[in-house]
C-alpha cells in the first residue's frame, strides 16, 4: 500500500551505465535498457496506430500511466510535430505518483540527441517543485498535463476521455497496483469509443484485467527480443 505521506514526493534514483535511471523503490529501470526511445515508437506509438491516426484529426488526447523521465512524451511530441495537420491540437496527459525533479529529467533525456529540442523545452518549463496538476503549453499545438498523485484516484476523477493510452508503469511484478483490475476499469471508462491502449507488459493477469475491463486485447511481438506486448481497443 502507498504511504500517504510519500505521495508526490520525489524518490531517490540510482544511475546505471551513466545516465540510465533506476528506481530502488520499485527495483526496476525507467525504460528498456536496449533503447527506450525506440521502444516508445514500437510499443506505444505503433501499438496505438500512431502517427497514422493523427493525419486526419483536429484534436487528439493521449493519456499515460507513469510519466517517469518524460521520454514517451518527448518522443511522441517529436513525431507529432513531423506529421500534425495545421491547427490540430495534441493534449498529452500523464498520471505520475512520484514526479522527478528537473535535473533528473534533463539527465535521463540527455541520452538521446534526437530529443535535444524537446528535452530543453520540457526542462525549461518543468517546475522546481512538481506537485498537483502541472500544465505546460509546449507549443501552439501541443499541451502537456502531468497529474501528480495515485493513478486510481486521479484517473477515476478525470473528466476527459482519451483517444489512446500508454500503459507504462513499472513492471507488473514490481508494481502490481499500477495494473490492477480497478485501475484498468478506470482506464477503460476514460477511453472514447474506438479508443486504444498499448503496453510493453504481457503478464497474464494484466491481459485478463484489461479484458475484464472491456478492452479487446491483442498480443503482438514485443520490442528488442521480448516475446510479447499487448495492445487493444474499446469498441
């Protein structure tokens, strides 16, 4: 159970292989050790049919469980800028219990020169003491919201439905609350008809929880030799 006194409090990190953040609390890396940026493209973007779904949209809403270093947002923003229609708007909302400080975000994202522009823009706007609801206007067509707090409470109280979900909590074996039946049901309820999800996770209980929530679930080949990942949609 989460300690209520620690909610929203930045958790100390270990740094492995130079600039790869590791959470001692959850015993897990923040992203794939092979290449987290490429994993984002394979799992979260392609798994949600992106960027193809952006080409004919005027507004698109993505939600994410676990903001972490901001890597998924930065890679998504980079790809969004390359294909977005004129005047189309992307709103990216992430639910994060333990937001990182600015220095840690910058250090982690500095691994990818492809994201230098996005990293500098994000760290320039990131608050000194991240808490509550963080609202950042990244450019005229891109808004980032980071909602700090327990995901089940925050998703359940959120009034907006989303077109796509990035389910990116720590590994199910390390952080089972992030993959619970209750949270997957809240995610389903906060998804538009025809909306989608994608996740690197393929544990049996995660798949069953997503199916029980109401999603049609598909297994696909995972990233970097991982046998499976999951994606699906709400009919």
